C-alpha cells in the first residue's frame, strides 16, 4: 500500500490555459480514477495534434477504465480481483506487464517489494478488505502466529506464468498492486500522449506524476514535496522542498497519513513482507525520481515503497548506486538529499558523475565525485587519481568558502596541451570527522614506544631522524601527548577510511570505469590533513598506490586551531609520526612522492617539520629530484621535463603561498604532471 505526498505547484498556483506562444497553448484535463483524482496538463502544438481536446479526454478515460478493469483491487470485476478469488482468467497486457515488473523488483530487493503481500496488507488494515473487527488481536499474543501463517503464502516465487496464465502454487496467494499501480497508470497515459504527438505534458494520478518537456512558462515542471506532518491530509499545505523536473517519474511515499494507534503504538501502512509487520524506523517519507524513459512512473512508485520498507540506510544506498534514480529522504531529525546529479557540478572541462551517498562497511556514507576528461571513452584505459576533500575540487559555487582546487581546469589544460595523458579523478568528500579520518591512526601507537604496524610489536622509541633540527625542543612526554590526543573525544579512523578507499571505493571505480588498476597508474593526493592521509596511504598500501601528492602537509599533526597553546604536544606527536615513517616508508624509488609547502598563514609553521621529513626521506635513500623554479603563477612553467624520468621525489617550497585552495590550484599542475607523466 502506498501513500503519495506530492503537490503539483502548477495546479494550485497557475492558470493552466496560459500560452507560451500563440501557436502553443496548454490545456488541462481532470477527473476521477482509481479511488482518487487525475490531472493532465499538456500543450497543443498548432496543426500537429491528430485529436482535439474532447477526443483526448475520451481516449484518456478509456485507458483509465481499461486499467481499472485490469489491475484494480477495489473493482470487484477486475481481472486482479477475479484472479485473487481463484477464478480462471487470462491476464491482459497491463496485468502481465505489472506482474513481470513486480517479479523483477521482488528479486532485486530481496523480497522487500512484494505485491503478493496482499494478505498481510489486509491483516494490518491497509489492504482491500474491511478489517475493523481485527483491531483487538493486532497487539495480543496471537499476532505472531497469524502473521507466520499468512507469510506461508506470500512470495512471488509462488506464482508462475504458464501458457499465458498466472498459476498459483498456493490458492491463497493474492496480489495487491497498490505500490506500483498509480505510477504505472501515469506511464500508460503518458504513452497515449506520446502517440498523439504531445511533447510537453504532466500526468498525475493519485499524486503520482510523470512529466515530459516543459510547462507553460517554458521551464521544467515545478513539484512540491510535503513536509511529513502526522495526520495531514491536504497536499501542498506543508511544502518542504520544491523540485524542477522533466522527462521522469516522481513519487513520494510516507508513513504519516495512513496509520493508526493501538495502546499508544503507531502502526504505519508500510508493511515489511519479509517480517510480516509494519516497519518501525525513523524514515518519515521517501521521494524517488526515476529517469527511465519507458516506465519512470511505475519504477519511482515501486522504489519509493521499497525505501519506506527498507529504511533510510538501504534506501540511500540504492538511490546513490543508480544513475537513473534520485531521491529526497525525510527522516526524524534530518534530511538525506540525493537530488543532485552530475550536471549540477559545473566544470570548465570534462564532466563529473556524482555518487551522493556512497555506502561503506567501514565509514559513514559520503559523497563521491568522478571527473571524466573531455573525450572520455569506455574503450580506453585511464590512470586514476584519488583526492581527499572531494567537495572542494571542482565547483566553487558549492564549496563552503567559495574556493576550489580547479582540478578540472588544471588537469583539463594539461591533457589538452599533451603534458599528461587523459586520467580520471575520484574526489572523496570528507565526513563530519575530518580530522579523525585523516590523522594517521597508527601514530597513536607510537606515542610512548615504537610500534611496528606490520608486526604489532612495541619497542623502545626510535631515534631515527630525531637528533637534528629544532622541533624536538620543548616536547612533552609521549604519555602526556597521548592523553591530550585521546582527551579531545576525536574518533581516530584513518585505518577504516583507507580500508574504505582500498577495499570498497577502488574496486567500485575499477568495475564501473575503464581504469588501469595497477599500482603504477593509481595515485592519491590531498592538502593539509589530506596531505597527511595521502602519505599515510602510501605507507599502509604501497602495493596499491604508485604515488602520492602531499601539499601543505599538516606535519604539526594537531588541529591547527589548538597549535598556539599546544606546540610542545605537536612536537611530540610529530616525533611519533617520524618513528612510524621510519618503520613504514616504502623503499626509495618504489613509488612517486611529492611534498611541498608555502610560507604564509598556517604554512609558516611548517619549515622545521618539513626539513625533518626531508631529512628522514634522504636517510632512507630517497633522492630529491633536480631543483626548479617554484612559480606560483599558474602558467604551467618552471617544471623541466627531466624530472619526469630522473626523480621519484620532489619537495619544493613556494614563497608567498598560503594555506588556501587558490594557492594549491595555482601550483597543482606540478604534482599532477609529476605523478601522471612519470615513466
């Protein structure tokens, strides 16, 4: 059973006989269908429409009657009602198509979308039967026994198509198409409008919507999504979100209009066919937009129902994994906005495919952005650069500070100039715990002693690289530093973050895009704390990443806002990081490493730390590449070709550069060329 909560703003707020031009007027048809109302808004192209308004209304009415006599559970004479009663009947094309779609959806959703759950819907009071006398048993000891009994004849595997007939393995099986029928009806009426030559229309049946083309103002159709207010029965009374759509189906399902309360417990209309019980979770409504060109209405209807049964985590995972779906999930206490698509990320070159809710076993769900270069072809193979702080990479109109790395501009220019081959960039947005995600987690184990991350053994503190320079002066004890790090309440999860990258995100990218998945063509990059986690990734997964770019690496380690009052702690934690690197650095020459810094704002703190890191690297046999001009003009100059083949590590300094995206963008061409063009 479904519960649509969409509000067509055009119906409530505009005269539907407005014209865009003298030859293109918009008309409105309305009436009753499937226990509710329908509205159709459409344009009448001058001289091209084969039917007039009266004949269109007649054709629409006939389609609606045909569907009603096929799949309606409320029409006692329909094919569905007769089949549910066990009568021998031959299903028509509507019945068969809905059965086949529903069977596929049942398999895809592991039974959470199941039109054969009719007996369960009836029992809980949301089906076709009057069940007022059953209220007394829904909350007593007999409920579980009754539900278990009903579940024995629920399941699409209990029905098969044989010689044009749907055959039941158990005569008690019954279908209820309410979770897909009205969206499907919109599709059928849309088919009719297409056949009549109508190019701009909106079809709404029971508040399920399919739209195509533009409205009377020449713009996309505007549709409101209601806020979930318990008991509200008036569509449009509490609009929370307005979306602008074309060429799609849209459906909202929710649990705040159809429910009842017994003994203080709310029973909503979304029934889980697997458990047999109404769902109990904090997802209040789910809006699904489906871009399927043939059955967008039916699929948006079905997936909205699935979302309400599955809950917010599975709902968001499904929508984010599909290029043909978008969604807006209203939860108790928040919203999961999955309405964006790649077209909303503005790029100067290439284009971005967005995964707004990438689910992980290790981390909180997060946005993923995949930049594909101009001329991208699935028949070619591409190196991949993974970049942290993904929301800051491409489009300044969507960043918190109005700045961006300009990855699309810089890399697009390098590719166009032939300085690097075409490559894919994967941006990974940070979560709410950015510092905890990017702080090298195993460093905590080195405070108070050296822990070998590969063996887990602990020994006396390492002295590698610790006897020169001025950083150690004034450092506190390791125990005190560890207490400070743990007392902040930060959840340190860099190891989990890297597992997400290596074991979930990279396999997904390699399976969905034509990548060169080997180490030599897989790189990682970031700035500040993103520089730390990039260097950490190179140490933890030297067989996965062939190079790292660490820009303005935050080697002071502690949160920058706390640095002034905790300089001594910073030095101690940095010493632990050096000890970790001493144990875990990849062999010199086995991969590419780019480290840099500026000397303004936060970067002004970095010189002694960077000098110690450089000293440690050279002590491990890393030889820096030849020196070169450190131009920050962004003109792609000052980077000799000799570095491509003679250096595996460079560590330039950029006088005047500060700790901001603008300055990272101005020199981004250097690490990109260093990583992607190296032979």
